C-alpha cells in the first residue's frame, strides 16, 4: 500500500502514543444536527497491530468491532460493494 495512505505500523504506534486520551464532546452542526464520525479502515493491518488502536488481547474480529464501537458511533460496511447482503446478516 502507498505510504501516503498507510504509513505503516511503526508510524501508527508513534501517532497513537502521541495522542492525549481525552473525552471529546459530541459534535453538532449549526443546525443542531449531530455529526457522527467513524473510520473506513478499522480492519487495516496498520490499525490492528497491537497497541496502535486496539489494546493487547483484542485480536478477533468481533472483539475488534466491540472495541471500535466503544470509541466511534458508526462504522463503514463495504460488503454491499460485493453483493447485497441478506437481511439476517444486516440485522446481526
């Protein structure tokens, strides 16, 4: 992957260590509408490497998604790019 889009695990670890852990207030637009933020690359190797975003021991996809969901209110699901999912899969 191109370094501009994925600088690698070492850079991810350095950036993670440099971020002050604070509670961020809810964002809203001037109209009062809530602004929700998520990331599209929640499974990329530079994020899943231990200590970059996920704590140690969080290695299974379900555990990663649970941790991600504890930090972000939404996540991209790109499975619809490949095929329309069955209703039960979307509900899960």
